[in-house]
C-alpha cells in the first residue's frame, strides 16, 4: 500500500509523540492475525492506558531514533510489526500483549523498550510475569494483616475458652441440683 508523503509525515509525528510519552514500548509480530483479533487487542489495550499501533517499520525506527531511543535489533523488527505504547503503567500493557500472544497464534512478542532501554524477548516475558501493582498491594496487605489477625485470635481464644469453661461449670452445677 502506497502512502503519500504528507500522510507519512503525519504518521511519523504521531509515532514520535507516542514514543516520547511512553513508559514502555513493546514490539510484536502480527503475522496472520485477523482484523477481528487485531481490533480486540486495540480495544483491550486502550482500556488499560496504552495503545496498540500498526505502522511501517521504517517510520517506527525513525520515530524512535528522533526520540533518543537506541536502534532496535533486526530480529526485533522482523516481519510485520505492531507496537504497543504503555503510557500509565509499565507492566499492564506488557501483561496484556503477553496474554494475547498466548491466546492468538498470529501474535508473537519480539522485544521492546522500558525507560528507553532496549529489552530482549526474554526480558519482556519476565516483565510480563511480574505481578501487577494491584496484585502486589493485595499481597502486601495480606502480609500486614496476617499478624494482626493472628494476634486478635490469640487474644480471643483464651477468653472464649474461659467462657466455655464457665458455661460448662454452670451447666454441671445446675445438673447436680
């Protein structure tokens, strides 16, 4: 598909703006991915404070270079490439693309950037497997509340045992009368 020079300039400006504001950028190959699945990915990614974009590799490379990123390796830009820009959270967009890559045969993670540092495929996968902020908060609250819960039950057990003993004693005294 031939794109006019003006259109390329507009796309390049849009890609540069996204690259400047992104906390994380993930490259994935979308070979054989249906339009329906591509739309599904875009919608889900957008709902999580990120954006999934398909553009020409040459424009992607130029936008990254002009924003101060190192040049991506050739294997990261192999085949038809899509880009996911994460603006709000570094982990969530990576997790979403990882989940989609496991569900959809045509989507394959290639690599990416985090804080302008180039990441390999393995680093992106490791990042995708890190628990989200919400999961970490829940675990932290569980760790903090566990000792308090145990302390409260430890205090409660002697009192309830004493109450049961008093009740049992009163029942035996009443039974003897």
